[in-house]
């Protein structure tokens, strides 16, 4: 007999699977989408499928067929599944139907971190990374084939025109709502902030993109800006111990408009403990900083943003390594940009901002290089957001498991 009677004999007592199974049991079953009738194909416990997805994502297996194969070939996965073998279709359906369960798992791992005293949430770093979409930016055909496709292309052009008209109508409604809101402020004796809203253009932006494979993805600069990919902008907020406390997916090719939405996506479990937000120059704008730091009525939220206002080099000069004097006091009429520069030049600001390179950037490196997640397998922003949520949940469980072991050995 080659296999032991009990698969636990093949797994060490401190294996990630044991920790994961105990954690998943704490998620209320009310969050799961379950076939209560018990009809159709073979049914599997929802906690089993959730643990299976989290463990496989945490170990770099993202496709449903790859996960199904692991239930046969991987001892840890066989133990997790109690020697059951969910088929790839059941895994795929469960993944797309249980967003609420994944969101509950995201909250659970942060609550576990608090219970184990393995988290520090006073400061978070916000950043975005480009993850390739399941679509190509190229469409190359021969001259003969192009002639054969003319009829199809004409239909596609008509579809684009229809979509453009629908988008223009939606933008017009949004513009009218903004104008009405500013008029209401003036009627109440308040001066509206910011520039006057501009009506939407009657013609689409000449640079607007449309991909027929995944229409919601966009062509974005990737890596160091040396090449372009059809991608999504995956955003994350990371605390001081490299746990992801907020996540979302955007189709914006850069981060200029993403700060407010990403800070708002931080889990309520930790949101009340945050007092500092660190971002790079790609996120900075005076309006975004003001929206994060102040409520609409002008009262402070208790958050302070530390943002570079220009691209910074990773190289440190000799002068950077020497103690620096505190900057001169700000002028009373200093601009928001000057105030931000002054904030980063203070000794406290420098110490805080160093955390950004030590927290959020390594997290993206681990997700892409260690877990191997560089491309979404699903299409459409809703499904892509679900996949990114599951990646963040899986990363967090693995990171919390590591922190727990470090505390036990340290």
C-alpha cells in the first residue's frame, strides 16, 4: 500500500492547509450561493470549494481545469477535498456565483489578523499594477482575408456607433445632474468648488478604444512604460505588515483618478484605524487629496495623504543618507502642491513615505512573481474584479499564515 490510511500523515502539522480549513469554517454559510434542492450534478460543501479555490490561488493555480487536476495529483489538495474531485465546471460556476463569500473571506482574514495581533493599520500604501486582460491588442489579417471581413467589419462599426450614442446619452444625464447640484449650492448661498462641469462632446474621443474580445479592458503602459498591453488596472491598499486591506479593479490606463475610489474600497474592519495614506506621483492631484482628507462639508476625515508630486528615482545620493534639517516654515499663501512637498520633506514625512516601497510594491511583486498571476483568465470587468478579489483573499491568507509562523518562531 503506497498511500497511508490517513492523508494527514503526509502533511506536516504546520501546513497552510490546516490553517486555511480552520479559517474558512469561520465564514457564515449564509454568504454562499447553494443549491438547496440538491438536484443536478454531485454537490460539494461550499466551504470545501472555497478552501480549494483559496489554497490553489495561493499556490499559483488559477484555471479551473488546473485546480481539478490538482485534486488528483497534489496530496495537500486531496487532503483538503477529503479525496473528492470537484470537476472544473463545478469549480467555475462556484467561483462566478459566490462573490459575497469571497468578500466575507476578505473580511474574515482581516479580523483574524486583529485577533492574532498580527496587524498594524495606522498607515496604508495605495498603488495599482497592470494585469494583462484575456484579450489581444493586435488584429492582423492578410489583404485577402481583410476583403472577406469587410461585411463583418461594417456590422461591427454599426455596433460601435450604437454604443457611442448610448454612452453619450449617459454622459449627458451625468452632466445635467452636476449642473443641477451646483445650481442648488448657489441657491443655498454656497460657492461651488472646482471648475464648472463641461458638457460631453457630441463625438467620441478619437483615442477611445474598443476591444471586441474584452470590451471593458484598455491598452495600458506596462512594466516601466516600455511596452503596451491590453490590461486592467488592479488597485490595492496595503498595511504595514503587507496585508491587503482594500482592493478594486479599474479600466483607467493611469492612476490619476483612482485615489478616492481606492481609499473608499478599504475594508470597514480597519478603515477607522487609518490615519495616513501613502501614494506615488501617479495618484497626486490637489482635488483628490482634498477629497480624501476632507468631507464634502469641509470637515476633516482624520486622514493625511503623503504623495510625491513628481516622479522619484530609486537611487539614493550620499546627501540622502545624511541627516537632513527640517524644511523652512511654509508661506501663508502656499499652494496645495507646495504644502505636499513640504509635508514630504519633514523628518516624519520621510520616515512614513519610506514604507510605501516596503509594503505595496513587494505585494505586487509576490503576486506576479511568486504566485505567478500576470493575466486574468476571465473577461469583463465584473468577472475580472471577482478574480482580483480572490487573488487578494488568497494572498492575505498565505501572508497571515507566514506572520503567525514568524511570531511563533521569533
